[in-house]
């Protein structure tokens, strides 16, 4: 009996081949589009995370436990250079850099502005941050050089200074003494982030430690992972290596930049609004196809009911037809979407103007979709479920069918 029902469902599906293929085509198009769009969305999120973290904060930071909530000078890590080198040796990574942070009043010949002054390891900072690659005028800090500073473009404009000009700063040191110095501007960076360009400047770590009376201390060890997926494993390794040593907090990028995850969720919500519209349109297409199919076969169904077939069995037949049509659209849609996505994951995807923007802000010139089981199945499975739900109404109409009236239908 089951094989007979299957053959009947398949035969009924192709009574109107053009109509069936139009509906299956809509499913294939929507499924392949969803596979590509979701894969591209996941890939763009990974690029967004990498680009945001590489600009400044890194994927992981080691800090004093109180520093994140209260970024004060006294919450520092002792012997920060030695600790950073120890981590490089233990983890086998070179993308680890030590930093110290202070706040100072910077003055040029004409103006004064407050800034966040960073002491950085000029040898390793380019491996954890993209700022050294965003120098638009002049050059970046030379390792070991002392009275040198690089500043953001907006800060340079506000202070009215150019590379080669002198800048003085005044702040509060680690021991509550005055921290002061006169430095030469050797480079001006432009990150595209107004907050960084307006308020951040960098000097060599050793010069910062001397100026702010920090000895060998610093405030953070910044770690950049090869990719975002490696962060959790790195944190586990770091935490295991810190057991029994001075208390240091290992901060995940989620803690360092909580707004980034919120931005991703907001973008995903807006994207799924558009995906839902597409899925609803496909569901209505299936509803229309199956409802027309049921109405066209009213006399046939009436005859079958008169011969003793129950309405529930007829409903199962309609649902089986929908399931076959949905399965065909699901498989072909996933296959087409996977082929397109696999190709673009190798060659990349770009839109007009993206390359110019990427060069300006030291970003990748192309986006690469990320293929995963979730991106391949999430959209098509939802389309399949919506299609099956849409077929319930035509199937339930058969319960109200009366054999005699159905057989008289024209």
C-alpha cells in the first residue's frame, strides 16, 4: 500500500509539470539564495570581528583583574615585557605585544588637547594591530627610539601639527608624580575610526615606562589569534599556564568590545526580516499550487471517498506530494547554493567601491563566504518546514468534502 501511495503522489505531482517546476524553481532559487546569503553573512561577521579587533584591542588581552572596570594607572602587570615574551615562547605565537596606557594633556605651539597615550612594543605592535599600517604621513615608531610619537589624523588637525613638529605632554605617573615629556611627531595615522583618530597616540613602551615611572610594568598584553575560532583554545592554554602565578585576568574579545556582538545580532535580525519575506513568498507559492491541485481533483477525491477511502488518507497523499516537491527543491537548492558559495569562498566577493575603501583603511579587498553545515541547512530547512505548513490547509479541506457533492463538481 505504501508503494502505491508513493507512486500516486509522484504521478499526481507531474500532472501539471510546468506548474510543479515553477514551484520547485521558486524553492531552488530561494534555497540557493539563502545558502549564499547566510554563508556570506557569516563570512562578513568574521571579517567584521577580525577587522574591528585587529585595529586596536586584539582577540585576547591579559590585564590586572580590576583594570577593565577601572582603567587606572595603578592596576598594572609587573615585568610585562618578560611576560609577553614568555607567552610567545609557550604559545608559539609572535602576534603578542605589551602595552601601557595613560592619559595626558598634549600641547603644540597653538593648542592643547587631552589624549590617551599608549606605550607599545614597536617590534610586535604591527603583528597585533593594523594602526602601524595606516600611517598616512611620515612613518611608524622605530623599535628602541625614544622621543618619538605617532598620533591620529583628527588629533593632528586639532593640534595643527605635522610630522617633524614637537609635541609636549603632561600627565600623572604610576607613583602619582608628574609625567611629562617632549616628543617629535614622526607619523600620523588614519584608521577611519573617529574615536581613535581623535584621541589616541603611541610612543615606545620603554619611553612610556620611564616617563610615567612605571619601572617594567604595563597594563595589557594583547594577543591576536590566527582566526576567531582559535580564541577559546588559546584562552584555555593561557589560563592553564597562569595557574600559581600572579593573578592576571584573561579577557575575551567579547568583554573588551561588547558592542561588537550586539551589532552583529542587530544586523542578523534585520537580515532575517528580509529572509522571512522570501520564505513567506515561497510558502504562499506552495499553498497556491497545492490548493489548485486539490480543487482540480475534487471529483476524483469524491469518487475515492465513495469507494471507502478516508479523508485523512487523502490528506496524507496531499502532504506526501508536497513533501516530494519540497525535497526536490531542498536538494537542488542546497546543491546549487553550495556550488556558488564554494566558488566565491575561493575567489571572494566584492561590490563596486569596496576595493578603494579597503585600500584606504587597510582592510581586505574582498569578502569570503564561510561554508558550514549551519549555513547550508538553516535557510533551506526553514523553507521546507514553511512549505509543509502551507500544505496543511489544502489537506484539511478534504475533511469537509462530501462524496456525492464532490462527484457532481464540474
